[in-house]
């Protein structure tokens, strides 16, 4: 058997499906998404991707006859943020993962993160004393 040289990178097909949904003015059923993507994808493949996106919360669905029509819930930035959160949730030591992430940021990205955190801190009321006292040691600000 030969190897496939046209394999997509992880998440590429999901991105293509989402692009079709973002461009649409109304919710689409799997057959419409498949048609927009072209004949290279099987209907079942498109349906599987839509089901996965729904499970991830990236799309909503509503009954459309015997099928479901899908609409995007998140834009591209929202989807990336949700993926980052999912990766964070998979780690066993959240503080260590965040520390490493911050260490990896350089220049403008670090500056943007610092400003966003400062804005969030300014707009969030002080937490109740119980929440502060229950924070793991070394994480207080």
C-alpha cells in the first residue's frame, strides 16, 4: 500500500469546515458543507467533523428535517482560545504549564499578555477572603 502525501495537518479539516460555516449567511447541513468543500471529501467525513466541532462547542446545531443544520459559535480567535484552554486543562500542574507558557512568550506577545492581565485585574472586583486564603501557596499576587 502506498502512503498518502496529501494528508492534512491536525485540525486543518476542522478549520476548512469552520471557514465554510463562517462564510455562510445561515446554518448549513452537512451536505451543503460538503458541496462547498468540493468533491474530495466524503459526506461521512464532513458529518464526523461537524459532530466533533459540536462536541467541542465550536458550532451549534438545530434540527433541519431529518438532519442538523450547523452554525459557528466561535470565530477563529475564539476557537484558538478554546483550544489553548483545553490544552491547559489537560496538564496536571496548571501553574507550571502557565509559567512555561509565559516563559516561552517573547517581545510583543509578552507585552500584550501583561497588558491584558492588567486590564482583567483592574476590571475584576476583589475576590472574597475565602477565595484568597484557599489559593495554592506561591500563586498569590
